[in-house]
C-alpha cells in the first residue's frame, strides 16, 4: 500500500476512534519498513488516544528527532502542558 494512502487511513481511523484498526495498520507498516518519523508520530497519536502518556511522549520525542520540522514537536508541547497541569494531589487526599 502506498505510504500516503496508509497514513491517511491511519489518520481517519484515529479521528474516528477506531483504535484497533489504527493499531493494525501501524503494526503492518512497522513490520514492512520499520519506523520513520511519520510512523512514530502516528504511533504517538494512537498512544495519546489510549491515554498512554509516557509512551506518547517517547514516540513524539523520537519523531521530533528524526523530523524536527514535523508535527511531533507541537504534540509533544501539548502533552507537556497537560502533564504540567495534572495535579496528582487531587487524587490522593
């Protein structure tokens, strides 16, 4: 499957919360060609949807290292703000 088409299908699956479909497509892609910046970025988006914050931050960091002008930096900054805002004491009185 062409790279652009696969990316679009993954983005559509993520946008429609079809997380299993996105996971399957990402797994196929990674098995065929290995991880590039776009694969890492989309994997990070999947991890975000699954609320796996540490995993998402790691994936966005890796994607940003490979493609500093890509969208991963924006998502990494957004997650950093979310994590900075998170008040752990609210759940542990």
